[in-house]
DNA sequence: TAAGCGTGGCG
DNA sequence: TCGCCAAGCTT
């Protein structure tokens, strides 16, 4: 890469790397976003590692806007890591419903319990943090820097974009990751590494955006190689993604009772794979690999509903048909009867929440 | 190493 | 509308 040779820490002379950090920190002092999990720069308050950790897990591949209400609810219900560790699994999973990437919720529980078992204090080093469930290279570095003030090289998708442009790295992602990390290391200051990391992320979110970067208001535009070369908007390059297959499947609405006593059968998804461990409607075995078989789980007088749900996952698109039946007293799949009036509290992931809404809209009273 | 793993917003 | 993208981790 070119960046490292150019940057070889002319840090002390006030040029290059050191200048970028100083400009960015000065910009951050005036322009930091106000976020629920963030301590304002210069406030003197010390961040709560629990809140930093919780926010970082929630923010993995997830937007600030989506996280905000979940962060508020989690910290209201479970103000400390000990509170979270003591919560029943199903409560935490249900509270996470809708946020996506449900392995994060299972790792969140495991991590909280590990921390409590170790005395209730988060590790304060990158290495110690990295060993926790759900904490990878990025998250460990971010917590070490933000919660504990340690110098750490924090590289997320924002930083990848900013650094790719700053040093005009033309190698496509993900092949360019090592080069980007080295370049980020070279511009990361010893002091205020947490603020620096957050400044880079704020810059990426508000200025050095994916489309139409706002170079005119960028505090480090004068240091940006891509801007000088007129290629900022087309960096970083990315290797093409594989096409998403389309799959079909069926979900089954099995109902019993009348009026206020109406109940629907919910199952728990297997511990591994899609939507692992989450409550769901029974379905027919659809997966990323193949279509469902359309075979209902029990014999009954099934009715095919008009509604269907199309849902895009990361790696495939699913169109799910809906079938409904009254429970006639025969065998049912293992599950729990859930009051239809409280279906919104079941903690269904979005796919099944939409399926349930579709079933209720098409089959409002269940008796025909 | 590359694939598996959610969801909602945006242009 | 629809493909791209977001404070990635795990296996």
C-alpha cells in the first residue's frame, strides 16, 4: 500500500497523520452527534462500559435510528449488566425482536453472564474484551477506546470508507481490509482514541457518506487523496455480491378458542440457523437452501389465506404463503398457545409478525 | 475463507 | 421499485 510509506509517522512534525487526528478531534468537539449512549466530548463524565458495550452490540450492522428505541428500552428494564444477566432468556430475546441478527441477543445474554460471573466488571483491554461472546475485533477496539480510553485501532464500515478515500485505496473491499487497518493505525492518536474513533464514524455518517460525499464541509478534505484525484464518490470499490436466491414457504396459523379466549400456536425455532431461538408460527421447512414442502404440521381443515408475505433476508428472499385452521383437538406440534389479543407481545421476528398480521387480516374471527 | 445471519431506510 | 447499505460476528 502507499499509505503507510507516506504516513510513516511524521506524527511529531505536525504534518500528515497527526494533523488529521487534530483536525478531526477539533471538528468532533463542535459537531459530535448527540446520541443516547454517548458522553459529550469535554463533558468530563466517564462512560458506563455496560452502556457502551450494549450500544456497540446493537449497532452492529444496524442503523442509529433503529437502535435508539431498543437501547432506551433495554437500559430502562435492565440498567446494569447484573440486571441483564439475571433476566430470563426469553424476555431478552423478545425485547430484541425486530432488531435482527438474533445471534447477537443470545451472545448478549451469554456475555452479560460471563461478565457477572467474573465479578461484574467488563475487561478493560482489547484482548480481554475480544474473548467475550459476540465481541469481535471492531467491538473490542471500540469499547476499549470509548469506555476505557485506551488507544485502539477502530475500523468499522465508516472508517473503511473514510480511510479508503483519504488514501485513495483502489483495491476493492474486502481485500483492502489489511491495508485499511494499517492506514487507520497510522492516523490514530495516542490520546482521545475513543473520541477519534467516534469522530471517524460521525464523519462517515454525516460527511464522508456513501453517496455524494460532502467534501466541501469536510474538516480533512485538504488531506484527502481521493478528493484530489476526483474519485471520492466511487471509493471504496467493492467486489460484486452473489445474487440472492428466491425461496418459497408456508406458515401455519393454528387457532383455538373463541372471543377473548382465542389462542394461536407458537413454536420456538431451533437453536441454530435462521431466527434461531425465536418464537414463530409453525412453518414448512423453508430455508436459504431450499423451498418449504408446503405440508401442514397437523391434519385439519386447512384454508389457504389470500395473504402472503415477501421478506428479504441478507442472503435470500422468501415468499411465504399462509394457511390457517381451527385446532380440532388432535395432535399439535410442540409449542405454546398464545393469546391472539397479545400477539404483539410474543416477540416475533419481523417476518412472523407480518405473517401474523396477514393471517389476522384475512381470517379475522377464525370461524367460518 | 467465505458463507450464514435481519431489518428498515434510502435514492 | 429495488439494489445497496448500516458502529460485524461466528463458524
